[in-house]
């Protein structure tokens, strides 16, 4: 079969269904946020602040910041009811160039690296019980992470409903381990295991740089607080359900995180926690023995649920960016049978697979957080700017102006503090990589060189035949 033009299907219903309701939305937030972070980040947060008291304060402050940021995004999401999250908001506030730079950094760095970090965390906790007393071999961790990534990508490509059902199941499963840790910790506290909280604020002096790095790791555990904005077009009654999902989901996660950290400290001193190869596994060995196998099993469930939620929402960004012509058009196409953005999901999974090969979790987290908070700050700035430049837009939710101003200020501190207090070249590399996207924008989008079109057109048509995908009916020519 030879095609001279891309396939199209003249169907008014060829688009995503609005399938995600209130409970599924809350499940998506809880399931995406509570993943590997709470089982990986406690060591890094404690290592930066050096004492139990500041550590718990950081965890609570991260939850407050995530909630405030999410309500800012709720105003944006109900004002600009398009999928794509920050991309759509930056496009509306500042035009195509900032939106393109966000899609460039997100598609190539932040989203696939996030997916890779979660899958690597899943692999570490899955392999840990089979290698007691030592670290699992690197090759085992990489293979398990790759297998998890492939499976999640496949499920999301096959069905939106199945991905949503799986998300709900793992959200329920991960709450089991969360409840086990919290309840057992409360019981231990009631029994008088409070010695590790004595003089809890006695520690090394804190600096803005170390606090910022602690926030990076804490906020990594909260990453996903804005993921519902990426599927606004698939959310039932977003004006009502989006703020409700945020107002219920993120405070619930915050309470769980603080209580889990308190539970950790009931059985481990600061030194023991820092020396633990897997914090939750150590906790299970000391508290739940001989049923300690429950912990790595359900932590693995938690990580899989988080990875599934991340893939489910993040694959919508290339879908939206492709519609605007900021990435290959084929990434905006959807499968004619399954109504899923198959090319976008496969692209996202393939880039994430590349990050698994050299992946180091702590390094990836630091530079992921640095990059992503640049754009969070820019997006919140867009909300402030549109209060004055786009007064005509309907705002079903309107947060007090002080909230986006506060979030913007915190994001500036988080970005600048590590650079000023402990400058490292990789931070410069991150900035240069973001700016390098301008080269591709000028060459392939602004000037639209004909030779690039000649190369991409046959590739698009062959991928359409292979993946059975076509443009949505509302894509402009």
C-alpha cells in the first residue's frame, strides 16, 4: 500500500472520551504522587538538614507548597480547559516560544527522567529481598526497571480505561502499605518509642542551599501534584472535579508522608536511617518480622502505580504539542480503534528507556527538580500576568493573588539557591540544554524548511499504517 497523503478519518467522535471522574481523579493524584518518592527521598532530605525536626518540617512544607501550587494550576486548568498542563498555559500567557521550550525540556528531560527514576526505584525494592545484606547487582536493577517501563507503556498504549483501572487498583494497593506503616508507627509511639525525637532540632547549621536541596528531594516525592492538568480534556466536569481532586488528594498525601516519616523515626535513629539501603525494608524487618516481605511487595506496587499515572498523564503533552506543530505531527495522532495517543506514548517510553541505562537516582532527582521548577515558576508567573492581560477569560476558580506570588517567590529561591551556594556545572548544562531548544524552534518551526517536511512526511505516513493512527478531527490543517 502506498500513501501520498496522511490518513484522516472524518468522525466527529475521534478524540479522547471524558472518562476520568472524581474518584478516578483523586485516585490518579494519590496514585501518581505516592509512589517511590516516600521510600527513596527520606534519606536525602535528612542528609541535607541533618536532624529529625527540620526533616519533618520540610516534609510538611513541601505538602503545603504542592497544595498551593496545585490550586494555582486549578485556576489555570479551569480557565484554559485544554490538556497539556504547563504547555497550554504558557502558550496562552506568553506565546509559542516559552511553550515550545517547556515541551522541549519536558519531552527530552524531565518527564522521561521522572518515569525512569520511578521504574529504577521499583526495581531496587523488588530486587532487595533477593539480596539480603548487600546491594542488588546493577544489571538486575536495570533489567527489572526496563521490563516495568515496557509493560506500563504497552498498557497505556492499548487502553485508556485499562490504564485508569490499573491506576485505581494500585492506588488502593499502595494505601495498604501506607496504612500498615502509619498504624504500626502510631502503636510504637503509644508504647513509648519516642527517644529518637528527643532534641530533634539539634543538628548542623542550615543554609538556604541545603534547605533547597532538601526541598528538591521532598518535592520529588510530591511530584505529580499537577498531573491532573495534563488530562483536563478527559476529566468529567473539570470545573467541579479538578479543585475537589486537588483539595482532597494532596492534603491526604501530605498527612500520610509526615506520619510515615514519624514512623520511620520510631525505630531508626538519624544515623541508622542514613545507613539503610532501603528505608521501608529496614522498617519492615524491625517491625513486621516475619511478615516483612509485605513491605517490598507493596512498595513495588506503589512504584508501579506511580509510574503508570506518570505515563498516563505525561504522554498527553506530546499529543497537545504535536497539534500545535511544536513536535512531529504524528505524535498528536490517536489510534482509530483504541482512541489512545499511541505514538506519543511510545516516544515517551523510548526516551525514558534511554535514561534507565546510565541512571543514577539521586543525581536524576536533583537535576529533574532544578529544571522542572524553572517552568513551574514561569507558569505561575503566567497566571499572574493573565490576571491583568486576559481579564476576559472566565475563571471558575480564582485563587487569592498572594498564593501565586508566594509560589513564584519559592520557585525562584529553589532554582537560584543551589547555584549560588554550591555551583555545579550540571546546573549550567541544564540551562544550556533548555536554551538550545531555540535552535530547533528557529530551524524547524519558525522557518519550516522544506527539506525537513520532505523527510517527515513519508515517516508520518508509514507510522500511520504501522500504528493505525490518524489526526484527531479538531487538528487544524
